[in-house]
């Protein structure tokens, strides 16, 4: 029988694929709109995909924080072993992954907020491109790739 920790960890692990796909789509859409100098930031496509990426990334962050506090690989590893005694894989899971992903989500949120304040479509696309791109880069940099493909 699965525990609540197993269910949340599985949900967090599966949702990351969806978040990455939607973030990549939002980033590529914004870059395309920015570079092609599209005249309108359309509600039906541009706004929705960017907002969907923002919402999914926040849900992923909340799930990750819950898993961090209840899992033996998160805060528990730091408090029981000590931060200086963690090996590289444990340090990735207990410190680097959560910290970097929090920064990434903050950047994505800033990008969304800044795009809302811009008047022109080009400026809106630029803000989404820059901030979502930086957030996506950080997320990709700190994924536990060895657990996925190791």
C-alpha cells in the first residue's frame, strides 16, 4: 500500500515532465513572438500558455516543498546527517535542487508580473522570453538527471 509520501513523490516526479513541456512551449512561443515582432499578445494563445506554465510551475513547487519536508532525502537528510556530510547526490536532492528551483520559479513569476506591466506585444514577449528562459535554464540545470537516466 502506498503512503501519502509515495503518492506525492510520484505526482512530483510525473508533473515535472508536464511542467517542462509547457515551459518550453511558453518560452518558444514568446521567443517566436518577440523575434517575429508579432503585433498582438493574444489572449487565446500567448497569454494562456504563459499563464498555464506559471500555474503548473507553482503547483510543482508546492508539491516539491511538501515532498522536501516529508521525505528522507530533503530536510530530514540535512538535519540527520548534517549539510557538510552529504555526498553529491544527497546534496543535489536536499539543497541544490530545491534552492535552484525556488529561484527559477521566482524568475518565472517576475517575468509574468513584468509582462503584465508592458504595453506593447514586443515588450511582453521579451519579458516572458527572458525570465521564463532563465527559469527554464535553472530548472534544467538542477534536475536529478542521474535518477532519470542513470
